[in-house]
C-alpha cells in the first residue's frame, strides 16, 4: 500500500471572510485530513499560522465571542493616516491567539509559508523561515488599513496583491495534492455598501475628521438608507481590492490549478465585519463538508 501523498492547503486572502478558514480546517481535521503544508496569504496566513502553532481552537473561541464594539476597538483614526489599524492591540491579539514573538517558522512541525508583496518591485515575497509573527504581519498589511512593514530593506504589503490563493507556494514546498480556498469567488459587485453624502460642515480639519469618522463608523454597520447612496472610502477600497484579487486569482489558478478548490459563499460578509465570525466559520465548514468525498477519493491509495 502506497503512502498518502503530501497534502498542501492554500488559504486565501479576504479580510473578515478569512474566518471561514477556521471552519474548513476544523472539518478537514475531524475527517482525518491533516495537511502537512500550510501556505497563507493575508488573513489566510494568520489563520494558517494559528493552526500550525496549535492555537486554532483558541482562535475560534475568541472570534465567535467578538462583538461589533470589540471589532471597532482594533481600528483608530490617527494623525499620520499611515493606516487605520491599532497595531498595538493587534499585536497583543496575535500573540494571544496566533503565535508568540519567539516562535519561528523553522520550529513548526508542519511546513508553513506566508506571502507578502514588495511595495517597490511588485514581486511576491515568501516567508518560509524567521519569526511567525513577522511573516503574518507582513502578509496581511492591506493598503489603506495597515502601514507597510519594513523587512530586509524592503517595504512589504498584503500578499493578496500578487498571489491571493498561494497554490504555487504549496507546490514549491512539496505538496503533491493541493486544496485551495478562494474567499472572493462570489464577491465582486455583490457586497458594495453605499453611503449617504456627508452633510456640509464648516471648513477646517476638525470638520473633515468628523466626516471621516462618520464614514468610517458606517463601514461597520451601515443603515438601509446609507446603502442607497454613493460608496464611501472604505467600501471603495474594499471593492477595488476584491476586483484586483479576483482577477489575479483567476489568472494564477488558470496556470496552476489546485486539485480541490473550495469557494465558500461569503458575499454578504463585509470587509471589516470580523464580528460575524460564527456565520463565516459555519459557512467554511459547510463548504468543506460538501467536497469531503472528492478529497477522500483523491487521497485514496492502493
């Protein structure tokens, strides 16, 4: 009887929709499917790192308890406008639910890689060694939300700009069977939240900041009336990134298709709606369970 071929899991980018990866990993594990190669981009890198570090159950419990208010606390309006993420709070979260600062990729029992983008050259950067936290941080530095990350004389941003679903990385690390998760397959044009025009304020920086805060807040919980007006700043960023990633994903997977593709239905989950973890995780689980027979047939050995 031949051995089961090495299985790789390519976890794609997609911001809050990335909690679906938790449900997918849980469903695979419950049915005895344990990938030996885990590669992730952006939120896929974060969830993948939590999995290989043995913290996935802890991450799931935390995400399911997350509220809209707690989600909002991870974001801030700052004077520099380099990004809107409270990096100190995010770092604390990563250390508590993903990996410690002292954990290195080389120390992991499974092969792991995270994908980032070199902001100057546009090339993709693979983190296959070094601190896990640094790799995750670089991979998920989404332009407009996170500041770029300095690493090895390079400025790095979100890997979703070049390789949203890192099938190629899995194969390069030795996976013979690759299961890929595309979080953006049904997103383009479907999730756009439209916002009302802000009221005319008196001139000055204070008025402009007030308008920005109002639009920023409505990105978390827009009203029905706001959905009928023009798109706001954060929706414009979200939709632009979704379009880019959708087109790149189609192109990359046409040239290097995975053996199994999972595309959970997540069009109703907004970019920053991390507090909707329960429904997102459950959809990931449902999606994985539908294709479990195909995965098991693929892994059958003589």
